DNA sequence: CATACGTGGAA
DNA sequence: TTTCCAAGTAT
């Protein structure tokens, strides 16, 4: 049965592939654009298809080619990424586009190794671009494929240790003729049938030889390490207004919300400020929860760099969601 | 190997 | 409301 693993997966994909803006439909003779494949793959890192769609449309309209993106202003790209999260991706996106232009003549390299050496491209993205854009028989392993394989082969080793087994199990199954479709097929399968909860095994093309099929503990696969409790931190943000404009700063290039426009304010600490504010939000980050309070200030530090931004045009500032939530709350209150 | 790094939707 | 977690990468 294992011998026809890829044919079953590909036949299912031919009939059931999701239609996505960055995808070339199976059977189409269109030529994939490595720039669009790469852009989508970076946006999709730890991010849902639904969240990415609008950003992908705006980016490809503003910057149709990798050369256009490489020539863009940092501030414009960071603002366009605002709200999508994991902002190191946007910084690396620009660095990668510029490296492709400066070091590869404006064309993405085709080998997995050369792709892997570019900023923001790790094991997964290097393999997926090699397979999808260039038809290379790379072994693509993302969270969907980990789940499909851990269940099909009943791999109970906890992640991330299981990654090696999963990769070894998948490698001999990759078809030489359609590696890109194979990878996308397994990801679609994981996203729509072999889901984390309530998998729809009855319509799965792999059900005949899936070792986890029918087991009550199928939802526990793949086994993941226990999560740690998230601490809560507190911070202040300053609302400084002059002539219908608000004072915005840019956060340092590394760390939380690195490189993004923001409201000025102090460090985030583990003690709640006593000062009363005009608005407050709770915002959940990956490894801590933040309570951020908005307070009025008359002026900013004399030495501070920043810009007076029209309050009526805050949408264009490209503020991270944390600050948008806080400002929206205050404006809603004050009218 | 462990940790830092966003956000929004689903159950 | 809380918890989970989604096409991961860098350090």
C-alpha cells in the first residue's frame, strides 16, 4: 500500500486542491513565479491562509517583482506588513529581496542549499520554494505534513524529536515528477481532512493504511511538548497630540515589534502602573500577555526621534495590532 | 536543544 | 472565556 502513497495523494489533490491566489492549479501549464511562491511561503509561516490573502494581494500589487520589492523603502514595507505579525519576517523579506537582486542577478536560486542561505528562509521555506517553484524533489515538512505523517505511521515520539523520523518516512515517498504538487497536496490534506481536532478520516485518501485511523487518541498525534504558563506584563503608551497629529516613534530593529511604528512609552514590566489612563487593552503575545495603558502626555522627550502623524490618517501609519486596539478603544470612548 | 517572536479564528 | 494553534526562523 505504501508504494502508491504519492499517486493517491496526487489524485486527491487533482480533484480537491484548494484554489489559492499564489497557487497554480494542478494540471495547468502556467509557469510558477518564484517571487510569488516565496512571498506567499514567508507570509504563511505560522499564519493562516485567511489572514495572508489580503496581504498577498496588496504586496503583489505594490511590488510585482522581487526587484520592485528590493527597491522599496523599509518604512513602506513594514507598514504594509503591519497586523500580520512576526515582524522579523518583514525585515528578512526585504533583506532577502535585496540579496536576490545583489547576489543572484534578480532571480531566485533554484537549489535548496542556496535558498536556505537567504535571510528568512529556513528548512521549510527552502524546500517548499525548491519544490513548488522549481520542481526540485525536496522533502517539504511543515506542521500539516508532520501531523499527517505522525498519524499515518503512528509516530508517537514527541516533537521536535519526531521531526527526524517524519522526514525519514517522507523522503522515499516524494515523487520525482510532481514534488511541488505533492507537498501542497499533503498540506491541503492536513488543513482540510487530517485536522488537529475531529479529522475527517472517512474521506481521507490515506485511510486504508493509516495506522492512527480509528484510534481514540488520534487527535493527540503528533505529540507536542507541554506548554508553559504565560506571565503578564504591564506597560504605558503615551498619547501626545499637537494640531490634530499624534507623536509616533519607531521601535528598535530587534525584539518585540522590532522596526515597527509605535506609540512612545516606557518598558514593559511585571508591575502594574498606578497612573490612571484614558484606555487600556489586554493583548496576548506568544510568550506573555500584556496590559497596555494609554496616558496623556504634554510633550515628548526633547531628544526623541519620531514623527507627528495625522490622527485622521492613522491607518496609513502601519501600527501593530497592539497599538491599533489601544487607540481604537480610546477614540471609541472619546468619540 | 530551548526560547523569542504576533495575530485572529475556531471550539 | 480560555485554549489551541497556523505553509517557521533566528539565535
